[in-house]
């Protein structure tokens, strides 16, 4: 993955959110976003709902690669 790629939450993150009774269901908010930055540990993702969050690479699934 790299800056510009389109990503979504990985399946295990969707399952984790569904099992977390104390958290609101936010999986629908993490269906699509693009990577706008990165460092040695995180990818910085701009999600479709406007949130910009740091995400671990193992929590993301590549949807489409940028050119």
C-alpha cells in the first residue's frame, strides 16, 4: 500500500467492531478511504465521511492501487 491507494477496513476490524457492544457500529464509515500519508508505523487515511485517522497496515484492505 502507498499514498493514493483506495482502502477499506479489513474483515477482522469489521468483526471486531460488530463484537464490541460498548462501541457504536462504525463499520459502514470505513468502507472506503484513501491513504494521504504514511510514516514507519501508520497509514493516514481520509475516510469518505471526512474523518482523517491513523490506521495500522494490518487493519486495512487494499481496494484499488493508485497509478
